[in-house]
C-alpha cells in the first residue's frame, strides 16, 4: 500500500497514534521512505487538522506532517475500538504514539498489550522527559522542553531574556531521534526476531542537539552563550542594499582569502589581526572595520566575490526566497505536490538521499477515515458490521471512501 515501493522501508507497516509535531514528523519520514503508515485518529479527526489555518482554510501544519499516510478513524476509548486496534497491531511492524505516559496503558493498548498479540512489534513512545525520573508522567511541549533542557537559557538575548532556539526545535529533533530509534530497533529485530520498546524524549533530544556546548559548559562550569557573531570573521554582515550575508572565515587560510575578497590586504599585514587569538582579542576593533567594508557594496556582489576567493558564504534568505534557490530545487528540498483540494502545493521534500532506495514525497494528506472501511474488511468485518460500528460512533468513514484497500 506504499506510495513508494522502491523506498527503503517498503513493506514496513506503521500504526501512527501521534499528534502535533514530534510524532507526526517521525511517521511522515517513514511514509516518505516507503512505509505504509496508518494514521489512527478519533472520529471527527485529530485536532491537528484545524491547527494554524490560513485565511483560505489551508492547514499547512497538518499537510506538511501527514502526507503519504492513510487514515482510519476509530474511537479507541470503546471496547470495540480497542479490539480493532489490537487486530491492526497483529499485522503491524511498528506502533508510534505520543500520548501522555500511561494513557494507552489505561486503555489496554500499551506496549504489554500489543506485545501479547504481536511479540515482534516495535513500540515507540515520543515523550517529554523520558521513561524514567520523577516527572516522567508530566505533559510536555516544545517550548517547555527548550526551557528545562537549558536551550532557552543558552539562547538568552544580550538583555538576558530567555529565547527559543527556533520554533519546534525540540519537536523536530525529537522526531529525528525517534525515527532513528525505531529504525535501529527494526534492524535489531531482523537479527534477533524480537521487538522492543523505544523512547525518544523532547528533553533528551534538546540535550543531544547541544552535545558539544553542554560538555564544554560542564567542564568549565560556564555557559558560552552565542551573542553576536561566532567570531569576528564568522557571522552575519549587512551590505549596502540593506540585505545580509553570512561568512565563515574560521581559520588562517580563510582569513587570508577574506582579506583578498574584501580588497583589504592591509588587514592581513596588520599585527593586531595576525592570527585567530589576536583577532578575537581585538574584535572590538576589527568588526567595525569589516562592517564598514561590507556596507560599500550590495549583497550579491559580495557573495560573488567571496565565492571567487573560496570564502564560505551564503545570502541570508527567507523561506519564500529559499524555495527558488537552484540548489534547493535541484536536490528536491522544496517540491510541488498535487492535492485534490488545493491543486499544486509547494512543500518541503525529503531531506536526505539514497541511491538505491530513494525517499519520495507522498500523496496528499488523507481524509478522515478514508481507509477505515478497507481496514475493517482486512480484519474480517462485514459491511453490515462496519455500518453498525459507524452508527454507534465507534468508527468514521470518509464520505467518498470506496472499496480500495
């Protein structure tokens, strides 16, 4: 049932009980890689479907995170709904959920219950703090994880105000670590025949993304917050046309190249800027000089000069501008997707490449319950039984759902 039969995970069946961002992004990566991802949502649809709507009604948040999946709408709080999920789990390879810890256990759908019907199941939890510790059962959101992990403190403004590193950094990192954990567990299962439970937390992911900075801070008992440029010669500079670029002249060779590109050989000969440590000791002198030079030409002119001198450089682009960048388009990082309701939708493509088993952007996001009837048939329910379940609110079908599996 995968839209990508050549994908690395073709043949893998995933039950997706996730909401918001961390879990849905992880399962969307599986769908891009060829897995058959069955999104299990409540009748009426997950709340995510109505999150951050545009003026025309388009919900890019849900669209970006749920493409390529199928949907079954089941009320898992009912005994009949629980039985249906257990039936689906018997044929699944992976179950991924990000409910508050203990919710699925209380519904009889936790790891032990699913393992009882399918010992090979890989059961993945996307959590806040992780499976251990005194606050493991507390709810968690991205911004809370950034705070408790030290990231918001690390990103304090020069005025001392804690800030987010970026919107959904913890969720996005958590999604990647969650996907990595599941793929590792699938590999272990291929060798041992055994499934297992895995967990990737928001707090752990925040720390994992800042491994070097945390290690340095713990050794020196000091946090080095990234105020201003990384170094005097590495960071953002404003140009004559009020557009910005970023350069990365991080070593002596690149410093030489930078002075060449700037047309300022005198800076290379200046003893105050002879090598890295001295340049940093005198950055209060050097940075204003560089800022003044960059203001003498437009951004694109400087980008070409830097590239000609082999100085790492990039213009500072918006999301709107990067969508037309030739390298981004050549690598499929932004693509067009056909949507039956919205026509051509521009969205982010698959973020990495595989030569033999490439990822592929899946079809449009599924309608609520568009695969419910097909999955009930797979489980041996007759059409009459399916209609009875719908009449009692246990399941929901998409209005135009046909007989396709």
